[in-house]
C-alpha cells in the first residue's frame, strides 16, 4: 500500500503547485500489484472507460452487422478532437446504422483541434453534435440500439436498454455490482457510475488478458485493443496525449477521462491501471500514470525510453521558453 503519487509543478527551481494522484495497478489473476491508500474509494471514471462501453457493440454482433472498420471501432472508444477524419468516420458509422447526426444526443461543442475549429469559424459554421468529442461513442451506442431493435431516441437515459446493457457489462468486467452505485450524468449526457479505482484497474487487466470472460467477450476485448493500437489517431487526435503515447508504445493502451482520470492496459502482461488526480488536474494524472508504468518490469528498453519521455513535461511561457517542469516529487 503506497501513498498517492505527488506531482510537482515547478517554475524555475521553485514548486508552484502540487497534485496528489491515487491509483491502483492490477496484474494477472486479479492480483493487486500496487495502490494508493484510497484506491477503494468510488469515483467517476468518466470517459476513460469508453472501451468498456464499446464492448456490447462488438460482442452483440452489431459492429460486424453494420460493417464497422477497425478505425471506426477505435473511434467508438475515443474522445476525439473533431478533426476531418474523425467527423467523417462518425458520419459513416451513423449512415451504416441507417441514421444521421440528428440522432446524436451528446450535445454540441467546438472541436478540440485548433485548425479544425478555426476553419469552422472562418466558414461561419457553428459546432454540431457530430463535433462532440464523444460522438464516436454515441454512434456506437446508436448502432447497438438499431441492431437490437430498441428505440434509438433516449438512448442516453440510464434505464434505456443500451445503458442498462453497458452497466451490466461494466459490472461483470470490473467485478463489482453497479446496480446501487452512485450515478451521475457525464458531459456528453450518458450515465457515469462511481467505481473504486481498484475495480476499474481490475477491469482493464481483464480487458488486457481476456481472463474470466466468455469467448465472445474476450474476442471483443482483443478486437478493441487491436483497433486502438492500429489507429491511435482515432482515439484522441493530433498532438493529444493518448494518441502520442500509443503511437510511441504500441503495446500499451491508455485512455484519459475528465477530471484527472486515467487508465491503462498492457495486453502482453495482463496488467490494468487506474489513476485519479484528487483535484481533477489531467496534467498530473497523465504524468503520474507514466511514472507508475515505468515501475513495472514488463517493457523493452526502447519502450522504457519512450515512456520516460512522457513521465515529465515542460512548462512553457507565452514566448515558448521552457520555464518549469511537471514531474513526480523526488522520493
């Protein structure tokens, strides 16, 4: 049992801010490898669990029925930047399911990708639901509803069959009942259930290994990991942390969530990780996750070098001068 990872933000040689990150790491056979003191406290994992939310799309047969490509499956697990390839792929997924973007109930926001946002502004366009970073996940949920013959309207509601199915799958994968778990509404309007870090890490360990699952679910897990590894650009986007890490270390799956949540799965080792910055700062959860991954003895030397490049990050001023660091505290 370890204390939370402390991440310091320095300016010059002076510590300006400090963040605490709780975590849990689960290995093969559900063994706890390491954790912080409050890894059993339930918190909302937010968008970090999109891979779990995409499992019913694949294991039900809906993904094959509609002919979704691996790039589209990666997008179903994404928090994308609404770059042109992202938007086109969401539109294609909806069309394959016999729908258009008017069916999306995720709400609209501007693209996270600056050039795409600027192009829309210059063209006098307004953001639409298809530009929402979660629209790929929502397209997958809509496809599941269409395949099952469920009403697609209201698919975001907690008691809609789509969300009940996802809740059941997440309960089984994480090894914890979510029937009575605290439930909130995520930024994109779907339910998010509060789950202990240790249970989420267990779920990603099982996603990595496929252990304890039906053959169909294990194959669905493997397919998600293969798709996200082949198309990391679809999971986030240009110059985004998740995409950059998975491009540098293809044997690693990572997914960030809002409010400083972060998960990882290491398929070749059967290891899962979940981390949460207590004050919600993603700059700390990403840095801490990379530092924790470096503690694991499952990497090649080249992979360790690649991971180390993400275990600290510079702080820049407006002239792009490096003026500080975001890094784990010594000791």
